[in-house]
């Protein structure tokens, strides 16, 4: 699938996840504009930092959009295997990661894109010899 084909699927993907949820009331609307990253912060998983860009609701309805960038150092443990109501898209910017979806590992390197649709079990891990940085776009109902 090329970028144009993927882009043509985005409106349908967004519409598919438009469902009411209690968290929606606490989220701000995402508006057109530029979103610089917040300061990097360490999470609960060692050797991993993230920088948030935005999180809020799209005008199209009760659809949440979250964008953040994560860097995993060499040897960082992977996040817990999980599922979501939203779909996640990873744009690998540097390094090499393995995205495991429903038990099947997929190697991704700088320039690659990985997609995990809502409901699939997944985790991502740096499996290279250098730090790995990726941009995450999550789209779907508020969780």
C-alpha cells in the first residue's frame, strides 16, 4: 500500500471509531495548527522517554487523536503487551524496532511504518544496536 492509498483510508478509519465515551468530555478539541513537542519525560519503563505533541478530540465527532514521539535506548524492556480501542500507527524515525502484533514479530527500521488496528494485541521494542525513535499516531474512541 502506498501513501496515497493509505491516505484515502484515513477518513473511513476515523469514522469507524466514532463512539461515545465518558472521557470525551474532558478532552479539548484538536484544531488546525502547529504542535511543537513537549519536553521529553521518562515513563514507568526504564530506558524510554516520550515527548507529547497533542491529545484531543477531532471535529469529525467523538474521535480522539494523540501524537507522541518515543525513544527507546538499546536494551530497553518492551512495554506490556496490550490492546486498545484505538488504532496506532508508528513512523520509525531512527534505529530498528520489532513490532509484535498478535504474537507475530515485524522488524521495522528508519523510514518504515507499522500499524496495529484496534483490538489487536501488541508491543514494540528496540531490537537494534542504537537508540530507536518513532512517532506514534493513535486514532479512535477516547479510552
